[in-house]
């Protein structure tokens, strides 16, 4: 099951040409030292947004805060399973997240 989710995550990231997937055992994307998406060990995808956007998208997607290894990932939204049927749409959110983290001061 996790391997299937990894394929979905890889497909999603491949739709975004400005960055690539990193990590062997914990797949993620990052820019300027800020991680902005992640596939956790449960096979769930989380995408990072500003606090205001996170709140808006949790309501819009009927979703929750994203957790990884039992830790709440600040600013991340859990991407619901139903959204993964339209990766082109989710790629828009991932690109939006990339734009957000590149606006932050580099780490």
C-alpha cells in the first residue's frame, strides 16, 4: 500500500517542473531549506501553506492538520484521498505551496 502511495506522490511531484522529490525513506519536497510536502509512513500526503491558507483549505477540502510520526506538522494540510484522483488539481496546490515557502527567508 505504501509503495502505491509513493507512486502517486511521485506522479504528483513530476507534474511540478520547478522542484523535485527528495528523500529515500521519507519522500518530501523542499526549497530554501523549508520542507513543503511530505509522504508519511501511513501513506498520507501533506502540503504546507501559510496559517490563513491552511485554515481555509482544511475547511474547503473537509480535511485536518497533517501528522507525521505522531507529530503535528505546523502549517500542513492532509490531502484527502478523494483529491488524489485529480493530480493535476493537487499539483496546483503543491505549486502554490512552493511559491509560499520560496517567499520565506531561507534557512
